[in-house]
C-alpha cells in the first residue's frame, strides 16, 4: 500500500509542480521563485537528516548490526600449503 501511495503522489507532483513553478515565477519573479525552491530543498534535506532517512534504524544500532565484520583469518587455506611455495 505504501509503495502505491508513494508512486501515485510522486507522479501527480511531477505533473503539477512545474505548472506551480511557472505560475509562481510569473507572480513573484524568477529570482524569488529560485529562492523559494532552494529553501524548500534545504528544509527537505533537514527533515531527511532529522528523521534519519537512509541511515541505520535505531533497532539495528541497538542490535549491533552496524558493527564491522571480523577480519578473515590470515591462513584461509586451513593450513595446507602448496609445494611450490615451500621451495
């Protein structure tokens, strides 16, 4: 359900927002419209950062899912050496 709503909203906004931008540019001027767009993008970025979108969830952090994997053993062959290397 979320994916469908997200796709629907994205599609509608992709159609409507260029029209709104054009009307806004005619109404307040292109410079002011670009400032409004920049502020809207900064607010969006701030919300992404504040809400933690794209980062690890708090549950993952509590479970230790972000810990780096341990390093592989030095001898991955299990102790068997080839005859060419022992010459």
